[in-house]
C-alpha cells in the first residue's frame, strides 16, 4: 500500500515537472540587442542575438514565439542579415501562429529605418504582434515609410507600440495590401508624412482594419488614413485626431469599402485643405456613425467640415452618433452630400457646426448623374427622421443660407421626423431651398432665426409640406421668394 502511494506521488511529481518544463519552453523568450551576437543562443539577456532576422529564424524553428528587443536596432546592427534592399528589417512567411516582438523594458526599444529605407517589410503568411516598440526614422522614396505589408499578412500594434516619425511616397506610417491590420491598447501611428498628400498615417487596400482600446492615429501630415475597399471599424474610444492634408479627407479618406465608427470612437481636430475635414467618403463608399461615436471640431477649406459624402456613397448617422463643432469654408459645416445618400435617424445629432451655406447639412446633386429611383428623381438624397436633432448650426454666407439644412440643385431633403431648431442664417435659419426639393412630412422646424425666413426660405426649387410643424421661428416661419408652388 505504501509503495502504491509513493508510486502515485512520483507519477504526480513527474507530471508537474513535465508540465513546468513544457510551459518553460512555450513561454521562453528570445532576446536581440545591438550588442549581441548571432552565434549566441538568444535565450537570455546576457546572450542575445544581434539581428532581428536571426531571432525570427529561431522563433520559427523552435517553441519560442516572443522576441524581446533590447535597445534600438538599426541598419548597422542588422547588417548582413539579408532581406530586401529598400527596408532595414524584413519578415516573410513566418506562418499563421503569432510571433510577438516586444520591448524589453529599461531604455526605449526601437526599430529604426534610415534615409532611403523604410523600417520594416512584412510579406506572405505572417502573423505579427508589436508591443512596447517604436518603429521610426524610415524615409523611403517608395510606399510605407514605417511598415510595408502585403500578401495576406496580419499585423497588430499592441500595448505601447508606435509607428512614428516616418516618411514615404504614400502611407508615411503604414502601407498595406490585402491583410488584417489592428491597432489596440493605446498604440499610435503618429507624426508621419508623405510626399503625395496620400495617407500620412496609413494607406490600406482591401484590408480588414480595426482600431480599439484608445488606439490613435494622430498628428500626421497628408491625412490620417486612406482606405481603398475593405472594411474598417473604430470602437472603444479609438481616435483619429489632429491630422492634416492639402486636399481631401483630413482624418479619413474612404474609397469604396465600409467604415463603422462606434462605441465612443472619435474623429476630431483634423483639417483638409479642400473637402472632408474629418472624413471624405467617395466612389461607392459607405460609412456608419453610431453608438455615441463623434465627428468633432474638424475643418475643411471647401466642403464638408465634418464629413463629405460624394459620388454614389452613403453616410448613416444613428444611435446618438454626433457630428459637432465642425467648420467648412463653403458648404456643409457638418455634412456635405454630393450625389449621394445621407440618413439621420435614431437620435443622430448635428450640433454647432458652421459653413457659408448649410451650417448643418448641405446637399447637392449632379444633374448628369443617374437619379435614384427612391430619391424622387434627384441624384442627392437626405432624410431626417426618428429623433434626429439638427441644432445650433450657422450658415454665415450673405447671399446663401440654411443654418440647419440646405437643399441645393438636384437634391431632395425629406424630413419625416426629428427636430431642426435654434439654427441661424441670413436666409432660411432652419431650411434653405436653392434649386432642390424639401418635403416635410413629420418633425418640427422651430426656434430658428434668419434675416429672411427664420424657419424656411425658398430661393428656387420645390417645397411640399404634408405634415409636421414649422412654427416659432424668427422673424417668420416661411418665405417663398419667387412665389413658386
């Protein structure tokens, strides 16, 4: 009996030791340092590899899948490691299992590019997580100053990761084709620049893109991020902020594809020289702003201080999504809708925006564009419904108007519910019709003010009121300048 008990104890002890050894191998780190040697085994801080390339080979060959970077790695430390001529560091076909590359504490950990070379190229079947590591000083005449990724790779910027201070032709921070790209846990793409005004922070083609956990794209020159196709999601306090570009899409430019902004995510403080201070959506792109997400304090030199929706695209604002405090030099302080579809519903908020015409929303069509069958023959369609709120916006142009809403040529604005109130303009404090159509079948236009037509001013176009309420505006509710039906 005693022998049986001892035998069981030995077996249990052997099992525990075996599991412990297995766990040691599974979680063991590999180390790399500019003072190391590639002849080392890389398993301790005292015997690190010298090159990232050697550490990656060891990670692929063994069970160690975490690489700890000690200090700053650069072209000198990576000399002789092979790779591609336009990149200091190179990762290719490491497999579907994730490899973690992380800083090791102490002095800041960096991967550094140089004049004429980006920092990192990732190609093929690779799954990489970067943590507590800065990718910086890349300066390439090609695309992707910080990181260039193609071939279906997966890259995640995790806790403490930064792609910062790089420069390229396009995609100053990141340039990616056909993959999965995630920013999380306070990671940043910051202070990058481009030569073409195309994606100072990032350019992504056909990519599944996610930002969450207070990640940020900020302070980039050439705009924050450009999305060509694919799907993008911003949530959990993610922010695209304080970026600027000369042309379109200060924060985000979306061509085709889908973008969801939700969960208190924000696009704020960006600037575009032309259109879409916060977001520019064009060429069949679709954006949804919901669940307390905000587009705030952006500026555009021309149209769409918050959002410019152009050419057969769709923008939906719902679920207390807000577009607030934006400014446009010309049309659409919050949203400029050109030959596209805009839907404001379920508690959407358009607040305190400013433009020359259409302080809240300016809609215009393109007469030669195909008219949507559901748009009543117009090529631009805007609907205000449910509990949507258009409030406190201003149109400052002397010869224009529409503090809240402006229906320009070949545009239809349909108000089915919600409120347009406390907006201000020279003409049409609440609504201004200039060549388009306004159909009012529900909701309230009230407490707006203007020099002419506090509630609504029709310069030209069509007005149809079947229900709803236009009242309590100053100095009057409706002015029909041409006395048209």
